[in-house]
C-alpha cells in the first residue's frame, strides 16, 4: 500500500470516529451518459448547509462494498460523497486477473 493510500485510509477512519450521531443518509444512483457506467451519490439529509463534496475512487477491485461504506461514512460526517464506478456497470473483481481485464477495458 503506498503512502497516499495509507493517508487517505487514516483520514477516512478519523472522519468516521467524529460521526457518532445517527445520520439520515440518502443514497442516489446516478447513470452516466454515453454508457460510461454509474456512480452513487451519498448525502446527509440532516445537513442544511452547503459542505464540501468528496469524490471516492475505488481500488483496482472495482466499486465494492468497502468503497461504498467509506462514502457513506463521509456523508455521515456531513460531506456529500460520490462513489464512482470506474469500470462501469457494477463490475467487481475477485481475482487480480479479472481486475486486469476490467482496467484494460476501461
């Protein structure tokens, strides 16, 4: 794991520890134009003020539950988070060979 990835993980876990209140998270599926795939928008319905948005990019495995959970954690902390499916159409790899073919196709 490289240094940037480690720093991002630490920041996400720090944000999750700040969010101890129950939040109403709204999950909205976004279909991208020109058959580019999809993204999921996570927002906190209890937040009235405009806050920063965070773009969540998945690891090489695809937009799996781990990446979605991190986006939800950010929404619970008051941010709007968009988890992008870089491979499109819900593809998630279970083996490095699958991931390599997804990445090359994207």
